[in-house]
């Protein structure tokens, strides 16, 4: 666990960033830098100890970002800021590429220019860099991006570029970068377009649950507390520097149809599962190999899918 550190979180008002800020704020100074297009902070515990500084700013605004980082002088940087969510990506693939690639380049360049005393820089990538078919994919497996011109893959391309940027800055300039690849994170406080959070909210209200395609797509689902645990290990373990890690739960695997059924069963829901046409490229199979995270970081996800569904439902019932 970190103590008496200064942690700068881009996209810190988002789903994972806001939980990380809440978790670490008791013993550390936190600076959240975010444009607040999505705001999960409002669902988190209040900043009672006064250790969280919030700056509204855009990751593409180099001057604002540089000023914020210079004044805060972080020991740790966690870069969560990005365009994410399939609907947002499809709506504007050009903005996805600009924000995700140029934003990361801005951040890394500012850290280098200011010679910040960073002990660790953690960059969020994505499991989507493995393409539409990924079974027990290791960190060393080749990235497989879909057809050029298919908007779905602009997110994966941008995140793959971010990985290369981070590791290049480490090798060329010694920037202590670590790359984290999340696999299907869900849980309390999720904002945006997560399938499991949508299923749970529909099930609570006994509303119809819609599945894109035939529901045979396979995913491994990682509860957000496990994700933050893996993230903090990336922030603290010296073996993590210059490395890439899959962070997910390889045991919580099910089809999308099986997931919808599990939600309805666990919540005693009367929702009816329905199918709609698949209008875009999709991930057919995505299950990680997490043995590297176990070996390097002693990380292993502990929350099973049924438990995670119940905890997430408890959260959504509490805010509605």
C-alpha cells in the first residue's frame, strides 16, 4: 500500500480512477485531472480528509496539463483518461484516435520536460488489442487489429500506440512506465456503456434485456475491486517497471447469453432476454492469461461472478 505519496490521476472522475482515488486518499495526496464528460466521483464517498484535489481539464490541453502537473509534482501518475465505450468510439473514431494517442503523448512529454520525480507511471491499455479472438492470451502474444476502416478497432489501435509510447519512453528516457491491460471490468460506480452494468440495472427493474447478436460471445469478467488491487500492485512493485500486464479474472468466464441468465437468476428478475441484430464488429472470444501478473505481482482476482453481480446490484439499488 502507498503512503505519503502524491498521485496524479488523469481521468480520475471515471469508473476505475475514482475508486483508486477514494482508496488511496486516506494516506496520500491525490490530484484528479478530468474533463468530467463522465463522472463517477459523485457516486463515491465524500472527500472528508481533504486529500483530493480536483482540476477540470482536458488531456489534449498541454498548457493546462503541464501547469497542473508542475504544481502538484506527483510521485505517481495513473493515466486513465481516454475515449472508451463502443458507442462513443463508433460515434467519433477520429476523436478516439486524437484523444487517446495525443493525450498520452502530451502526458509522457510533460513528465520528461518537467523532470518530475515519478516513481511510477501506469498507462491503461485494453484487452481489445488482441482482436476478436483471444483465448488465454499472454502479454507477449501479437496484437491483432481488425480491418482498417472499421471504427470499432480505432480504440484498440489508439491503445496499442499508447503501449508503444510508454515502453519507448521507458527504454529511451528511463520514464518508469508500466502498461495495464484490463479485461472487462464491472462493478459499483460504473459509468458509460458496460454490458454487465446495463444488464443488472435492467434486471433490477424487471425490464427486457437486449443482447447484440446471438449471445455466444465469450468474456472473462473482472470485478472493479480486483482491478484496483492489480493496479495498485503495478504502482508499487519494482518488477512492474517496463512491463505490460493482463489484469482480469480468467475464472469468471461465460457467454453473453449466459451472463444475462446469471444476472436474472442471481437477482430473481422477471426480465425477458431478447436478441437484436449485430450491427458492428464484435469480440467473439476474450479470456486472458494472467500468469504473468501472478508471477510478477502476486496478483490474483478473488471475486467470483455471482458475488460481483450481487454486490453491483446492491449498489444500483442504493442509488435509485
